[in-house]
């Protein structure tokens, strides 16, 4: 199940790292997510979109399976990986939001044909400002060869293969072409003051950012990307990823869902949420008066596990959910909830008034509401 993260003795109790995908438009962010998830949202697959709640959870078993070919002896210590799957969602790109504290790490997608583009640099600056670690996915590696060399030298597809294995299948010309483009892009990053290197040649992760070549169409490099993300997170972010009981939770979106009324999609960064919990979120009454909304969680919902994402219109109900997770919450009075703000849980010993005040202080620190329903 989703909450099966009970630690064995002597093991750290870690939550899942949270990852977001950034980059210029059309670099393949949606396609990359689709590829990891095994869905087809990019081409408008109905079910996939219907149940999107802004984040997809990849359980450790799934990551293990996808990365088997890499024969990594590294042990997965995190219960999974939570990927924020609304690239360009305002709550994340807007600096006034709490987005900065949401993502533990990011994938910066660059089109190998186009190199660094205006929004790549924008994303880069945001990541640096937030001090967020990231990995570069150098996407569309099958593109240049198809375009330029047609049948003679084309990239030989190796579906979902690790990148080193896929590279070995290519002709010398294809490898040369790849290396030339890679060098160009490393130079462009250098011009932005950043050292980057192909991930399996990178000896100083942290100082030098890793590049993983990918094809979101045929899956080459996806195992590498997944493994690198998880390994890096659990190795360097133990403190940040340590599970605590204090709830850290952000409202992503406020949505009316048939049969459920007004719901909020949240990202639970840390802690646990339970059905029946009393919560406080920021609200906006009559479009002018800010005020805290105090309500009770009626249902905690998630989409069906990945392979069943196509089942339309139904959600899985949970009695409790541990971080990190993307969750749809149903409760009364959420009509005027504000996206981008924090959700607070009122514990048995908590002072409701103090928590209401805290909720409103968050609001002020964000500034203007980001997204008013
Ligand atoms: P986004 O705007 O960054 O989310 O980009 P999309 O995922 O919508 O992709 C933009 C276009 O690039 C679509 O036509 C995709 O099919 C195509 N695309 C994405 N990834 C790849 C890839 O790895 N190789 C090739 N050849 N095309 C890709």
C-alpha cells in the first residue's frame, strides 16, 4: 500500500523525495512524465487527465523494476518518489508561492537539438535561487539522427534501455554527433556559470551537475534518470527526507469534482493525514476578505496506482496517508480555499486560534493570492 513505509530496525525512516520537472516549452516535459508513468497524457489520453491531482507517486517496487537492467546494488531506502506532474504549474513557478519548500530536487529538461532556451535559463535561475538540486535530462536524443541521417545512420532504438547500453548499439557517426551536441550544451551551461557532465563520468556530484541523455519517446535513459534521482536524494538529503509527525502540506489546486463537491489537491510533504482530521486552510470570502477555513477531512483520495490510471472517475479512499504523497481532500467549506497556501492540522493539544493566525501569516508571506478559484 501507499503507507507501507514502516522502517525496519536500524534503518532510517525516510519519506519519499519530491521532484519537479522544469524546462523550456516543447522540450518534452509531459512526454517524459508519460514515459516514466507509462501513460499518454501528452496525446490527450482521457483517463490520465481526468484523475490527475498534480502529483504522481512511484513506489519503490516500481523504481526497482524500471532500473533492474542497471544492476545497481544500491538499496532503495525511500518508500518511493513523488513527481509533481503539472509542469509550469503556477504554484511551482511562482516565487511568491511555497513551491520552493515543496520540491527536494528537480529535473531540468533540455532539448538536445535546441540547447539552452530562454525558459531553460529562467528555470535554472529559479532552481539556483531556491538552492534546489537538479539533474539535466538531455532529451530527444533520437531526434537529430532521424532528421539528419535518415535511414543510413539513424539512432538504433533500444526501448527503455540504460543509456550506456543504448550508446553501444550506435554507429560511430551517431556517437560523434551526440558527443558534439553534448559538448556544445556543456559549454552553454558553463556560460551560465555551471559545470555539467555526463552523469556516469561525473565524479563530483554536487559541484558538477549531472546530465542524463533521454528519449521520452522510446525510453532510453529513463532507468538512469530514475536511479540517479533516488540514489542522490537518499544519499545527500537524509536530514530533509527524515519522516516527522509534524504535517507539512501545501494546497496545489482547488477543484470542483462531480460527486465530491469542491475538493483541494494537496502535496503532503511530511507527516501523516487522517480521515477526520480537523484542518485549517486559507480562504478568500466574497473575493476580498481573507480568512481561515476550519473544516474536517471527509475523504482522502488518490488516483488508482499507475497501471490503473485509465480507470475513469474513481479514486482510492484511504484512512490515512503518509508523506510524501499527492492527495485529493474532500471536506465542507473548501469553496474559497486558496491554492499555494499551507494546510494545517489541528492536533488534540493545539490552540485553534493560534493555528488560524499562523495560516493567515502564511498567506501574507505569499503576498497576492496566486490562484483564486
Ligand atoms: P513540454 O511542452 O515540455 O511538455 O513538451 P511535450 O512533452 O509536449 O513534447 C513536445 C513535443 O516533442 C511533442 O511533439 C513530443 O512528442 C515531442 N517529444 C518529446 N520528447 C521527445 C523525444 O525524446 N524525442 C522526440 N523525437 N520527440 C519528443
